[in-house]
């Protein structure tokens, strides 16, 4: 059986069930890299220049992690999912970056998704991936339909408030939490940013669990309705320019205007799009002046103690603010 590797990094958090379904429907075995660790990070750092953003370094480390366990590694290049809305250059060049930098890199199965080139071209790219496993294009079309159904199921599970890890367990038929709001939480904090920053517990020092342990209900873009994210993006920037802008600008544009006691923006050091997006969010928070904002920038040197101190101070400030407001009510 052909073994296809999927690195547990970057778009894994959005699309793993879809990709897994597609490859398994075509008879392949899917192997995912292990969770991020010091070894994964160190290997990733060795692959690329220091200025590269942390998530790309992590991705290279994950490719190396599965390099000797698979026949192929799947690295799509997602350019554009909406007309005239584009992804960052790292996503565009990811297959070439991986091929040329990761030692012992297996054969890369890539594809370019760019809706601006029309649906025929997108279908052709999907066929080009499937042709690595079968010559039967009708079977590839059927696998793609099943993959899209899996994607819809997975995202409906995420909307219940589960993390991607929990949602994947649930999607695979395992036991997972319900995702229902916590009865014991006295604050609601929106943690906004790309899933690979928010849900990789190694690089963010288990940020979500730490906030929850402080008695806070965490809200994320994944559990926020798409229409609310679109409205949040429209409110802050009008029309989006970047793919996945809704994960940061859309979610912040929604929660800064209600539904949360505070907003924490999580971004990567060295990320061009995030530096522009976070500036927009900062301005909006300043203009509104109602919902406090904290921006956490992650890189490989981010210390656990410093991060925890910032989180505690932010949550403490939110509680004092809320108590003051409650006390001042007639
Ligand atoms: S959006 Fe930013 S963090 Fe994500 S891959 Fe591109 S440069 Fe890196």
C-alpha cells in the first residue's frame, strides 16, 4: 500500500480530514507526523534561513519527522480560495521550499489551488494528485466528493467549540468533549489567529489550556459562524486581501464589537501578512476602546514564564475591569 505523509503543521488543522479521506478513498495509507517537539523544531530551524516565520520552520521539521516512514509527502500550494484574495508567499512556494531544504525529503505530491484560474484548472490539479494512486479519473472524482463531505462534517464539529485535535478524534469516531460552554467560567476571551499558531501547544506553550485553567471560556474563529467572520472582516478592512484573513481580522472584528470580555491576537514573528493584519486590529481596538486587546507574538525564543505572566496579567485586568463595571451599575 502506498504511504502518504501529511505534516502536522500549517494547513493540517483546517484540512486533515479532507486530505485523509481523499487519499484513503484511493487506497493509500495516510501517515501523520508526530506532535511538535524540540526535535521537530530544531530540525525545522536547520532547514531554512533564520528570517523564515516559525510556522514554516515547524512545517519543515514535520516533513523531516515522517521522511523515512512514507513514500510521498503531500504539500499543496494554496494560492487563492476566493477571487482576488491571495495567500502569503510561504504557502505559494511551500512544495519547492520543502523539496529543496528538507534533508532526505520524500517525493513531494504537490498541487496548486488558485480559483482565479477557473474550476477546470482546480479539477485538473486534484486529478494530478489522484493520478499518483490510480489512472481511474472517475474514482478520483468520487474520492474528491467524499473528501468534501468529510470536510463539511469536520468543520461542523469544530463549530461546536472543539479544538482540531478533539474534532479529529470525534470525526474518527472516538470519545471527545462536547464543546459546550463551561458553566464555571466567569470571563469570555477570544483567541484569534491562524490555527497553526493557536492549536500547536508546543510552540504556544499550551496557551488555550492555560487560559482555560484561569476560569476563562475561550472563543476561537473555528467556533464562530462564517457569516460573523465575514462581517467582522468587512467591518475592519472592507474586502479581504489575504486568504485566511477571517481567522484573525474577521474574528477580531467580530469579538471586539461584542461577545467577549477581551481579545488575544496570536501571531508569528516574521509574518508579513500578520504584521499588517494586527495593525488593523490594534487600531480598531483603540478606536472602540471597549474590549481590551493583547497581542502575543510567537517565535522559537518565546519563553514560557514570560508568556504565562502576560496571560495572568491580562485575565486579572479583565476581571478587575468587569468587577468595577458591575459595582458601578445602579
Ligand atoms: S501567513 Fe505568516 S505565519 Fe503563516 S506561513 Fe505565511 S508568513 Fe508564515
